[in-house]
C-alpha cells in the first residue's frame, strides 16, 4: 500500500462508521476513493444538483444550508455529507458549501452501494439525523431484551394449575380448595364478566379476624372487580402494579378470561437480591425507616437500568416508589395530627406527575382542598400536615424544591375553586412569574388524599385547566417562548458547546436545552391539541398530526428517548460511585458514535424549536 493510501486507511480507521468495517474491507477501500480540494466559499453541490458521491471531510469544514439560507449543520473533519442523495432521491435538497479550505475524500455511488449491501449495519449510520436518533434510542431500548424484566408474565408465572370456583361456593369450600392445592389464592368465576379473587390474606383479615360465617358464599368476601394483567405484558409492568397496589397476587388474563395468577414470589425467585417490592415495603414503614428511602430507590432503579430496563421504565419505577413514600408520609401525618377536617388531595406536579423522575429529581407538590375549607379554622392543621410531608420527603432523599413549589408553601395550598381561578389567571393574563408556575403545575397528578371525592376534586382541577388553556393563543405564545429560550448546547458553527470554566468545565447540561426543552414542547403541543395526558411520550403521540406533524412528534420522541437514556447512564454511574447525580455530561467521554447521535438529538430539538418560533411571534413576548 502506498504512503498516501496508507494515510487514508489510518484516517478511515478512526472515523465513523468506517472504523467498524472488517480489516480486509477497510484496507481495500482507499484504492476505490478519490480526493479533491475546495476553497473557502466554494460550493460542492447545490439544491437540485444530482450527486453520486459520498464526501468524507479529511480537513476543513462544510456548511449544510437549507431553504431561506438557514444553516442546518456544519460538518467538520472526520464527518461526511452527501449520503441523503445516495439513499434517497439523487437530487440534493441542500447547499453544501466550504467555510474553510477543505480536503475531501470521494467515495463513488457504486462503491457506497456495495458497502451497504455487504454491511447492512452501515445503513443506519447513513440515514437522516432524525432517523439515526430513533435508531440509537431503539438500540438502547432493545439492549438486554432477554432479561427477565422484559419477559412476558406468562413465562415466569408458576406452572401450577389455576384453582377456581363458582361465586356460589362457600368460603369454607374456597379455603379447602386452596389447602388441597397448596396455593395461596383461588379465582372466582375466571371466565365470567366480573371475576374475583380470594387470597390467604383475605381469609385472615376478612373472615377469621371478623368471625364471618364460613358457610356464606365466597362472593361476600372476595375482591371484585379484580385488577389483572394481560398474559403478554412484561414482568416489569407487573412489578409496577405490585408496587403501586401493595398486593401479592395478580391474575393473568387473555381473551378467554383469567388463565393464571402471578405472585410476588414468582418474581422474587427470579430476582432474589433486588427489593422488587420496595414500594410495598414503604407503605408499612415508620417515619424513621423512611429516612433515605429515595436514595435507596435510586440504587434499586439503577440496578434495573443495568439489567436492561429503558430510561422510561426506570423513571416509572422510581416514580412509583416516590409515590409510595408520599402516600406513607400522608398516612403517618394523619395518624399524628388526626383526620383532615375537610377533604384534601396531595398532588404531585412536575416530573413526578409525569412519571419521569430520575435520581436527581427534587420534589414539587401541592394541596387541593375542598371548597368547605376555612383558613381560620383549618389553616393550622394543613400547614402542619404539609410541613410533615415535605420535610419527610426531604429526609427520604427527595430534595426540597429550590423554587419552593411545595405544599409547605401556603401559596400552593388552595381550594378547588381557588385552583381553578389561579389556572384561569395563568391562562388569560400570564406574567413571567405565573408562566414559570404554569409550566410546572400543568403537570398535575393526585397521589394521596382523604375525604369523600378527594381524587375527583384534583382531577377536575386538571381537567378545567386543560380545557381553558386549549384556546388561549396568548398563553401558547408565552409557553412557546419558554420552550425555545433554552437552546440545545450546539454551536452555530460546529460541535457541541461545553462550559469553558468553573465547576462544570468541559461539560454540557443534557437537561436544560435537551430533555427539558422536549418536555416543554410536548406540554404545549398537548395543550393546543386538547390532549389530556401528562407523560411526555403520551403527549407527543397524542398531539402527532394535530399541533405537531407526525414526523416532528416521532423525531422529538426519538430524541427524548435517546437523551433520557444517556442521562440515565450518566446518573447510574454517579449513583454507583456514591456521587450526587446531575445532568452534566462530558461529551469527550462518549464514544464517537454517541457524540454524533447527541449532536443529532440536539439538532432535532433545535429544528422543532425553530418551527415553534416561526409559528408563534415569540420574539415579541
């Protein structure tokens, strides 16, 4: 191999995606390539030009320019361009122009096509930026698919035969059937319209403890309707149901009815070292035992992530445990202070409301009080209850909100009517402070409460807020300004932008202009489309084709999933190392492919931010 060809070989060997080619293929590639030199300002090809070459930048930089002379990207040494015309229409949609004197390696169409045919993995790299983001996200999600967390429940449930009885059977007959089969539950009318379940715990608490006549029909003490799970659902989903409800038996069903029962023991046998039911344990903990519970939950979540769970699944797990801690603190507060004098709902807002908590999440919460609330008569009670819960959450490891958006702040203890009035004010005449609150409190989910209709009371507040916000163009414009204010950390000209000095030198914040920007945009899209969802992915899917294009929603979802997984990888490593988790990532520590995917993800977000800025006159806000 000549000196020139050897130099090209060594360059390709450290450039994506060629570095993944087999040695023999990589060494033969330079001989098929050409080389050219372009001066600064020179056009390589323009919109409408037919291009049959993949250009690999040996040195220099090339601008990718779209319609209206908008700079879409700046490619630097080691990157490439022109692939869109090789995998799609041959006419270019973009202007490719040198912004520095540049040396370009030329790979002809025929050689490029043969490479893709021989090495299908290369095709993913040469898709559009948004499609590569989606592929990266899918790749992370598919990692560890054989893990037990991703197995269907039918694969891990005990093979013992389902024990069932008719609802007319007596309690004694049910107990005898369970004893004979050596099982801890019996299913009643499994193929009926309203099946039920009776467990050994039910026999203790509902029959023996209350001295119920065992000759009565089993229907008088069974649980019905019963919570069940589809047989093709994942073990992870079943685990969340166990944690949420604090139960030990979960009927499995298909289209014919209930066909089996998954027990807590079935999963515990598979994951004996993991506190799978930490949320259920929390529900029985004392105040002292709750200390540090959120940090322990983060450690549990990291183990699930390491076993192959996605960031979204890990966030759901962590949120479910945080919910359980809050419910337990509410109950302990009521035990200490007595029953609330009027109905009250404790609501989570922000990331906890969306089910998207990470190890670094703090607390955001509020009280919704019945309209019968009287400040002079009841104010002191609810101030004490709120302080008990919020301080308890802080001691559990869920940091106090820096902005004081907590129920311990009297501003966030309001009656149902006051909440409706507050949301109406945010919608009709938003000011800067109100907007900061609105972007948090429009994520609103009740998780604990007391008194008749407490949950419905809180849900009505959220529903009224959503209905009034849908038609408020003024609010939409203000929220669009917020959604576009925090831009992704990518430079106007090239590369990823990092902090230059200080504590976080050489790092970038993956949340500020990344995941947080997507959350803000998804909230706005859902609001304008009238989508009553709280989770970010559900908002994007619900708004697709309405307030945002189907392609835009898909691209944003891919970017969000990729960034969320990258953030969780970073925080998992910090938790394992005993460090406080954050969102500051050093891109130099990432593999080249991840750096490219990170640029793509930020590029997708920036593109959708530009679209929002064009749709709403944000600069006038």
